[in-house]
C-alpha cells in the first residue's frame, strides 16, 4: 500500500517544478550549445566592429558574400567569382586527399605491423606530423611554383602523416591476446588481417581521416594564399591586398563554414559508425572447427 498519493502536495511542486528540469535538459542539447557558441561569437564580432572601424560588420560581410555568390559587381571591373574559385579549391583538395589518405594508410599499416619498418619510418612520420602547414605551403610553392601542383602536393604531405600516425597507433594498441586466439582457432590470415588488424584499428583510422580532412583544408588555404593564382586562398588574399577587408573576412568565413559543415555532417557520423562497427563480432572460426 502506497501513502504517497495521500500526502498533500507542497507549494511549488508538480508540473511547475518540472519546468526548470526541462529547461536544463533542453540547454544541454548539442544544437543549443552550438547555437549559443555562434551567438557569442557574433556578439564579440559586433563589439569589435563598434570599437574598431577596420573590422567589417556582419551585415557588410554577408552582403559582400552575396555579391560573390551571385557574380554581381563590387564596383568598377571587380565582379564576384565564387563558384570558379571554390570549384578549383575543391578539385585540388579532393585529388590531394585521394592520394594522401591511401598512402598514409599503407605507411600506417607498415609501421604498425612491422617492428623493423617502425624503427625506420616512425621518426620520419613524427617529423612530418609536427611541421606546421605554412612550411608545406612555402616548400610546395618553392618546388612547383604557382599553379595547381603545389596545393595538391601540400594536401598530400599534410594528410599522409596524420593518417599514418593514427592508424599505426590503433594497430599497436590492439590486444596481443586476440592474435594468439586467432592462432589457436586457426583463423585464415586474410580474414585475420581484414577483421582483426583493420577492423580493430578502424576507429583510429577514421580519426586519422578526420584530422587529414581538416588539416589538409588548412594547408590548401595557406598554399593558395602564397603560391597560387586561383582558388579560395588566392581569392581571400586578393581582397586583402585590395584593402576590401569585408571580402577577406567573407572568404575566410566561407573557409570555416565549409570545414565545419563537413565535420558535422560527414566526419563525425563516420567516426561514430566506425566505433559501433568495431563492437560487432567479426572473427569467425575456421571451417571445420567446433566451438
């Protein structure tokens, strides 16, 4: 027998008291936190605009970006060129990642699976990993001059060490007992490599892919700024040197929005799916073996 329903309800309890709890739960939602962060950044931006006349206002940047998108006139002979610049950068970005991520994966598998190769390649990968993007920008521009080759090479050189380091770290973190158990149950080598080696290190590999995507986009912007005559980075530099700071900020904002959306819509989801896939049983007994 319950006596809770017989007790009188204290003032301020009931549905009214549930409101603060619901508000707290609502405030903890990721989309609300992200929206709050954006609102704070916009507020800081607007404050800087009011205290420094050289900082373009939010509406000026948005208006400028609208002209760039529509191909309208900025005055005189200057016209918006959004799609050609973005298309050029995305093409270089895609080619560089298509070459750099598989190459980094191969290097990571070699380092993680062989002690001899690890002693030879691990230090080289570590050195490549700690070098800042601006170094690749200057080096690629010096080697290949102004054109499309330098940005592509910079993306490749940025993606390879991040992919190799993360994948090799994931392989080395695997439980040695799993390999011994595979030997005991005579799991075929190809199946062991596919499910134990690659599958066990999949979350680390996806983390490497995510870092490669984000850091390579940064390298692309820098090398296009210093060593290219087209692309997103070059367009941002063009407006900066023209003292049209609203144009410079608009293209940098485009740069940030693109990689943020790519991370939210694609890379984070891929990382979560890889973690769930790792938890599924993948190793099976060899044919003819009992349990």
